C-alpha cells in the first residue's frame, strides 16, 4: 500500500508484523498436531500387515489348546473388530497409555523408560560430536572450495554417507574387537558394560564399550552434516551482501562468521534438529549390531514377534520426537532469519 510523499515509498499496515508470527506459530502447531494423529493411524495399521500371529509366536514350542489361544486373544483384545481396536488404541495413547507388551508382560511405557537412558547416552554423544565436526568442516571446505582440502573432505564424506551403518559397524568389530593381522582386539564386541564395576571404573567401562558404536554413528552423521552445510554455504557465497561486507574492509574470517554462516544455517539447523529427534530413536541397526541395550534393540526384539503394543509405542515415541524437533526448528527459524514468519 503506497502513499505519495512517504520517505520509504510504502507504509506498513499497523499490526502486520505482530500478527504474522502468531499465525505462523498457529500453523506450525496445527501441522504438528495433524502429523501426530497421522503417526497414530500409521503406527496402528502399518504393523498389522506384518506376517505373523503374536499369540502363536508367544506360545511357540508350548502345548496350547484352541481354548487357551482364544483366551489369550481375548486377553490382548485381538478378538475385537479392527475399528474398535483402533479407537481403544487412540484413546489410550492420547492419555499416555501405550498398552501392555505381549512378550514382556509389562507396560510399554515402563519398558521404554528403562531403555531410553542407554539410547540417549549413545546417540546423544554421537549427535553432539558429528554435528560440531560436520559444521566446522563443512564451513571450511565450502569457504575454500575446489582446493585440495575440499576435494579430500568431500570425497571422504560422500564415501561414508554411502556406507550402510550396520556394515561399517560389523567392519569395526572385525578389525578392532576381534583383531586382524597386527591389529589386536582392543574393544568389546557388544553390550554396554562388563559388569561388576562401580564409580569411576564403571564410567570408564561404559565409555570403553561406547567407542565403536559412537565412531560408527559419527562417521555417517558427520558426512551428512558436512555436505549439507557445504552446499548451503556455497549458495550464499555469491551474494551481494558478502561483496559489500568485504568492500567495507572486513576481514575474510569476519565475513564468513558474521555474514555468510548465519545465512547458511537454516537448512543445517533443520537437519541438526532432525538428528536430535533421532536421539530418542537411536539407531536400530547400530544398536542391534553392537548389542546395545537401548530402544533400537528393543524395537528389533518387538518386531521379531511381532509385539504389536511395543512396536506401536516405540514407533509413536520415535515419530513424536521427530515431530517435536521439527516444530522447535520451525520456531527457531524467525530468530535466525527475521523474514521467516512475516
């Protein structure tokens, strides 16, 4: 809306800026709620197409009559119509009740709470390490692109990003746990602790067991972070504002840190928050390969039965963590770039 004689040539309507962010916030919260409902629907129906009968799996190898099988199905609610199972599942899930595990005969929420600390420890340490390493190397390779360092780091990152994490984990176990040629076995093949230690000795024992799985997660994660940060920064390097900053006499290091990197952070921030969402999920394959007693290993156990309440509960927790981290990233965007949300 223009006004003759206005110094800026335009007049901003009162309240435009202040009312835009609440709309932006409401839209993101609404999208998160819809996504969470979609997760509940998906988690219920997706795992019911998995071949297998949970009751038969639980009674495998035990003499069980047809009447006993029917009793078990009635006890677990598997004899109800599918629509009724779904409505009961949604009603309980919205109150925090994720059901009772078939194979462990324990509340799903309690099982998740027991395994969550191990997963948070392993993947939390890995996410912090590979995010910091990826951001640092990605910034420097982009700023000195086409140089020998850029070609080296980009080639290594592309290779590691293409490697399946479980294959890399198995390779590390063969080389550094079992030992190959002159390389002795230095690390445990799996688990979180040897047992019997307390205090500082326990901390060192857990750290010793974490080395190989953390290296596996960091190797794959840092490669992704480096490549995304590098691509984002390269897109910003041709901007006129960087030329202006250099024309003002700013050092190249200040141009990079104060102008280029902040503007290149949005895609990388999204990816980092997604990785933080993965902290709750852990890495199912890596935890399984290294026999790490976390949620990833628990999910693998539940899927093999299939233990429907446990699989559904873990799926909701994994997806819910991702939705929450995406929402936090969306809320952080206006702080990094004021143009977002206006």
